[in-house]
C-alpha cells in the first residue's frame, strides 16, 4: 500500500484528507480477500476506485453491494456507521489482480452529522468522455469535466474523474484558481505544466492559475479532483474526522455504546 497523502510536510489538500493506493498486486486462488473488516467512521466521505478486482461493501445503515473492476464506491459516513470492505466469494476462490484507491474527503462542520449514505457504481454507470484526439479518455464520477457531469452528486462539492492518456495524448484541465486540486498519477510518465512527472506521484499546485496542461509521454493514468477548501480545524482520531477533541470523544462514545449500529463479521 502506497500513501502519498498525508505524507511528510503535507497533512491535507483541503478537503482531501487521505489517499491510499493498494496494488497493483496478484492474489492467488483460495485467498482471504481484502482485510478491511467491520470498523466505524464519522465526519467525512470515502471514495473507493476499483481499478482491478472487486470490493464487497456492507454497512450498518443497510447498504450492501459488490462493485467490480472500473467501478466506484462513494460513502458518506456523516453522523456515523460501521462498514466492511471485503472481496467477493468468487474472487476469494479464483484470485486475480487487485488495484484500488481509497480517498477520504472532509465535510464542513455543518455537514458532519448528515445521514449516512452509500452509492455503488459499476463501470458501465460511469460516463466516459474521449479526449486528446482519441488518445485519451476521462471517466467522470462527480462534477463536470469536458462538458460531462458525473452520476454522483456529493454532499460537499467535490469533483472527481479518472483520466487515461496514451503516449502523445494531451489534456487541459480548467479549474478555478480558488479551488484546491487533487492530482495523483498512478503510473506512466507525463509533463504537467512543463514539469516531468511519473507514477505514484502526488502533485501540489499553488492557487495562482486555472489551467493544468498534461502531456503524456507514455500510457498514464491520473486521478483528478478539485474542491473548494473548507478552511476549518481538522481533528482526527483513527476512523473519525471532526473539528474538536470533544467531538472526537463523543464519536468514540457513540460508537462504543452502539449508536452507529453494528455489523457481524
């Protein structure tokens, strides 16, 4: 597992809190699957991108689905729930390649206690836009990219898309300067606003312009996002992200006393 966010010298790209890149790796036949058993969350949203393999989601609000390669899971933890992420019985039996990204995005104080929600999208439910004269494609999850709006309307205005460019492909992303940009390059090599970049790289941008020009020198996959910064205190403790230490203590108490529900193994 690779963790570019948070990392040394960078705690967040407000409101983007955490990014975990799992794989790519190969699971053998008769494996135990993903190890993320029942655990609680409160105060933010999780977005899981399934590039290879599958993820079986269950939570204490009653949501359940298995999302396969190319799909996305978007969970609003809000006031709190317990959930698990595992592999399907078929994947555990047969094995295969796995590559995932899980992204945590913060919620402002006014939205931290909203009702939990879950959206599971298979690959065919996510619109794909051709770009770069046929040398690229953009899978739009939320917000509007290249004139196409994604199927998720998040609680907080977060725009997310997956960009794939072939060698020689070019894409220009227009983002208002006041929005913060999430730019994570999964693999390949490219030049971004004149700077050479390569795989497993998180790029940081100053809020001093509205154009990002990407030129791929080989096949490149990039997770793109943007959002207005929340500009509020962030107090986190394990699976909870709130604004104050008192709110964290309340979250722990609510979980321990069953107010977030439960989920059997």
